[in-house]
C-alpha cells in the first residue's frame, strides 16, 4: 500500500487534518489539484471567517493559531441582528457567552497560510506527509481491503482510508455514489473589505433588509491610519451582484454606503471584491467503505450562521480522535465501526444547525407583508428571551 491515509484536497480542512494526524506513525498523502505556488501564498479571497472559541482552541492545539499574525485577528465582541429599515436590533452580547468576546475573526487566506506553514513544519519534523500538488483526483474506488485513487496523470495510489476534503461539491464523494441534499438559494454573496467613518465596536451585523441581506464582520483598524474597517457581505440575486462587481470603485462606494443606509457613514472599498454562489449541501452519508468526508465535503453551510469552517474543524477533531483510538488499540484506521462512530458524532453536531440555518434564511429573506410582520415580532420577542439569546451566544462561541 502507498499510504495509510490519502486526503483529497488541501483547503483549510485537508491541511488541518494532515497537520493533526502528523506525528502518529502514519503515512499520509495529501493531494491537491492547485499548483503548489497557490498553496504557499494563498491570495485574499474576501472571506472573513468567524471562529468560535472552540475553533480557536483547536487551532492553538494544532500549533496554527500562533502562525496567524496577532494584528490580523479581530475579536468578535457582540452580534447584532437587524430587520428591515428599523433602527431596533437584537443584540447577542459577549457577556451571554461568559467571555470578553464571542469569538474571533480571521481572513480565510491567513488561515490557509497558517495551515500550510503548519503542514510544512510537520513534514520537516516527522517526514510523514507527502504533498502532491497540481494533482487532480479523477477516480476513487474502495473495497474491504483498501481504497485507491486515480490521478489525472494516470497514477493510482492506495491506502487504508481515503478522506475527501475536496469542497462542498466534492467529486470524490460523488464518485463514491453518495447522494447529497443540495439547496440553491438562487442568490450570490459579494464580500470585500471596506473602511468607513463610524466605529463598529467589534460587533458583527446580520441585517435582513428588504430585498437584500447585509452583514458586517469587524476587522481591526488600519495599522497606520487607524481607519475603521470591516468585511462587508452583500447577498442579492446574481445579476445584481454582477452589476456591483463591475462598478467603478467610486460608484460602488456610493452604492454600498446607500445600501448600509449611511449607518457607518461614507464607506470605501479597500480590497478586491469576491463573488460566491449560495448553495447549501448535506450529504446523505458522511462515510462509506474505507472512505470519510471532512470539512465542506461533510457539510456545506449557508454562511449566515458562520459555521462552515468551525464545523470543518470539528470534523478534523472527531476523525483524528477515532483514528488515534484505533492506533492506540492497534486497530484498523479504516474500519467501518470507527467510520460509523465518526459519522454519528458529526451528524449530531452539524445537522440541527444546518436545518436551523435554512429556516432562518427562509423566514428572514421572504419579503411578503405577513413574513415581514412575523420576523419583526420574532426579533422583538427573541430579544426578551435571555435563554434563547444565551443559546445563540453559545453557538457563536462554540461552547
Ligand atoms: C462568503 C463566505 C463566508 C464564510 N464565512 C464563514 C465564517 O464566518 N465562519 C466559518 O466557519 N466558515 C465560513 N465560511 C465557510 C468556509 O470558508 C469553508 O467552510 C471552508 O473554507 C471550507 O474548507 P474546505 O477545506 O472544506 O474546502 P475548500 O476550501 O473548498 O477546499 C477544497 C480543496 O479541495 C481541492 N480539490 C477539489 N477537488 C479536487 C480533486 N478532484 N482533486 C484534488 N483536489 C481537489 C480544491 O482545489 C480545494 O483546494 C464562509 C464561506 C463563504 C463562501
């Protein structure tokens, strides 16, 4: 056999899994279709990732947290939910989570960079990871004895376990015959960094406007000018997002300032703009014979509840724990009972929030008069329900 584990995909989840499994006398192969240069120097992709306290702890345990520049980690102190043009907001305060912040915000490319560096360190220390970049997996087959993957170059590799970390549209999951529930929201999300006049007080906004959904994810002030900065997230039908993507910066600034109803004063684009289609995915099975999914391949969340990568880290933690137990008892790391335990745990951890997120989006993006009345009432009632708000605070902090 060529390896103990083959991981398909060196996105943040695949890199974290390789790093977490390193140093346990396993032979790990990490396959990635992108060239190595893209992995070494990941470019800004607009995503500001809200990390729970639990995710921050996992990244610390993996030795990755300290590889992210401290100045680029912003605290997520409070979260506000706003409905329509109303000035009322439901505030989920950090005190409900029992800490001075609910979680942390870090740019996705800096997480990828830290994970890449962590893998490099692990390779140097343990020599147990073989990274094959620029290699696309084109076929997967597993049987009772082993799993095998075929690369576009024609080469075939075998291992005791194949792990798919190849995105929510995982082709390896599909090649294994695993069906997935996919929901296309019919909208796109534009994300970019903006500076503005009013302070954000490190509060994230989720603003269910009429005909648009906006979010604001606080970033640290500009290190030299001190300008207030945040990631602006605008959700609209794709043709409207395309129009915003094509606008000259001055027109874009004016349009976004207007969309945010000037609540932050004049806003200015300070990064590239990025456009993501909104499709949520939940596979019917997370495992198969000698096969497991992690990261977005195991659950593709709508970003509104900010849990995609947090769930990705939970999957890395859970699969590592099962594999470590098998190694400790000299068991088979691809055994079906191990994989079933992993699947059960991940489904329990992710499925309720997956459906809850779908429901929130359904209620808060419908613009009929009864729906508007219902959401307004729900927000006001929810604001008074401290146990409910505490449960949201715990979900955001990963408690
Ligand atoms: C706008 C936006 C905002 C978000 N905000 C948050 C947030 O606040 N909090 C949060 O927790 N999450 C958030 N997320 C989700 C988070 O970005 C994802 O969960 C995370 O990036 C997924 O990582 P991954 O490694 O599973 O998949 P990916 O990043 O998709 O990586 C998959 C990798 O597999 C490779 N690959 C694919 N197919 C093959 C193949 N056949 N052969 C070889 N390699 C292959 C790809 O090239 C890629 O490198 C957000 C997402 C978006 C779009």
